[in-house]
C-alpha cells in the first residue's frame, strides 16, 4: 500500500496496513515478517520495548510471555487493562522477531524504529507517559548514549518529561533486580501510581 500524498493525511488504518505489508527487513528475519503492535489514538500510555520473541511472534500478542507477566506486575495492571488499546499503546523498537543470537534474541532491526515510530507517534495525541524498556528504546528516545541503563533508570526522576526508563522485565534480568533493590522499592511504586492516575483520569 502506497503512502498517501502530503496533501492527504494518512489515517491510522492506512498506516497499519502499510506496516503489515512492510518487507524492508524480510531477508534478515528468520521467521519472516509479522509486525506486532497495538495502538489507538486515545491511549495515554505508550510501552516501547525491544522486539517480539518467538512466543509473541507465534501468538501475535505483545508481551505474551514471562517478561510481560513481570511488566504487568510492575504496572499493577491485569491483562484486560494492559491490552486495552484505548488506554495503553504497545510499539516495540523492532516490530518483528529479529532471530536468535549467541546470548539470546538479536537486537531489534535498526531500520524499524526510524521508519515506523515517527508516523505512529502522530496517531498518539493523548500520550502522556512513555515507558522506555531496555537500552534500545532508551538510546533511541533519550539520545544519551554516554549513560548506562542502570544510570538512566537510577536517574528516573530527571528523565525528560513524559518518559520513564526501565530495565527489561525478562527473567534474564533477575540478577540485575537483586543487585538493584532500589528499583522495585522506589521506581515501581511511583510508576504504578502514575499509571493508575492516568488510567483513572482517562478521557471519556
């Protein structure tokens, strides 16, 4: 599907059709293209993760894995609230499963976010909080490559307005969480309160 001309604004439906038909990274994707995202113009929270894993690729449901279970616990949301696109948009840095590397899944394809995030953000006019999960989302949105993930998360109070950097909730990060107990003691309760304040006051 061709992108509409500059004189004709692209609807969200048209954009999602273009994303579904995207083949830019096809030769690099071992399981083929299957963009996984959820978005609605009314969403006030945007979750930006890394890329789908094999389980999410198979189901087509973002965060449909143990990482998603932990993330929902952090947010204090059940699945119904988390997957309510009227409230929560989910757009990973890489929309398709990138394949396996030596120590887990490969990084999100670098072509994806610059191509699709800008037009998708135009369809999130009510976005007030963006959760930046993992180093790839943080580097792209915060443009602070000199900082480590731990430093960004520890300095969460000074993040740009509307952004919150988080570690990835993967079981692989359990050791990081044990070494940094301040995250679940300080950041998680504050984030949970912010999320619930936004959803409680969502526009009708």
